[in-house]
């Protein structure tokens, strides 16, 4: 059964080939993937969109649910005239992707779950990130964005690649989140738990995670891979929550290998 959205959801497409839907995480709009979509557009028709509450999409009152956000994703597929697509979901987007494949399995070809969790009854958000989020209301927006970017990268990346920190920081300044929408999206992540349902996933699945992730505990990755029949696990040593910004060419090659 496919659910639909009744909201305006901003989306765009690039490239040719098999449809590939990208679902981003908390507070990131469709431009928050770095170079990855451009690299993948050489082989796929890449569809990316702004989740409800962010960017150019509608921001209804929250809290949201992953089921409603999965309905938005299906609405994008409908609008693009796509019956079946490969799906990549990262962080909160990975939770939405799990909901999507469980709700409408006929619409998903292959599934990639990046730096995400089967639910917050498993390994919780690391204390380092909880402490940072608690500080956000006391910080100026620019300082909060910079600290958030640094926290989403591996410590070695922050230390050795300041130019990448500046690139992502510039993206955050250019695409600031709607704070009410951010909080509503956060509600969707806190209310999500697919642990008992993951055995129903039939789509070939790849689980990816950076071992230097400070936002979602990397120990959730093997839990996902073990719970989904036949799933593959791929860990990126010493990369962070935004590992696809840190090594986009490598990640794109790995995705092509799995999806093609």
C-alpha cells in the first residue's frame, strides 16, 4: 500500500538511468549531500527533495512521524512518474527509508541505510551530541552551525581538512533550518522504532556507517545489518556522520557497485 502526501514537497532530478531517491537527515535540505548527487547522476536518475519542515517544502506544525515523511517520499516518486526506485536514506532519512520500504515494498528496488538506527530503543545518541544540542539555545546561530558541522565530521577530518569544514559551514549558513521544522523532524526520529519489523524487509540492503560518527552510535549499524535478511554492512574507518562529504568519490563507487 502506498501512502501519499498532501503537502508541497520541493524536489529535483538530475541524470539518466535507474531512478535513485535520496532522503536526507535532520535539518538538511536537498542540497546537503555535497558532491555525491553529481557523481551518482552519471549512472542514475537522482531524485532529491526537501523533507517536510525544511528548505522549500511546507512546514506544517509538528511533531512529525516517519510514516508521514515516508508518504512525502512516495509523493515525490509519484510526481516524478517513478514506480520503483533505489533508495538511500541517511540518519533521520534512513529511518524514513526503513518506514518507506516497510510500508510500500513494491516501490523500493535496492535500499541503502547510512549512519542511521533501527530505533532509539537501541544504542542512543552519543552523550557528546546530546551535550552539544543542549548548548545550542545559548549560542549565536553561526557558532551553533559551526559546532554542529564539526560534530558531524570525524575528529581527524576536522583537524586535517579545515577547508571541508568551511565548505559545509558555508552550506549551513546558506541553507539555515527552520527551527520549528527542525524540532518537528526531531520528534519523528524520537518516535521511531522499526526493530521488530526489519525481518520483513525484502529489498537487497546495504548498511553504511562511519566509525568516527558522533551523532549516531556506530554500534547500530551491525544491529541493522543483522536484523534485515541478507543485508551487507560497510564501515568507513575514521569517517564521521557526514562520511559522504568526507570521501564522496569512494562512497559513490561503493554505491554504484551495490546498486548496479
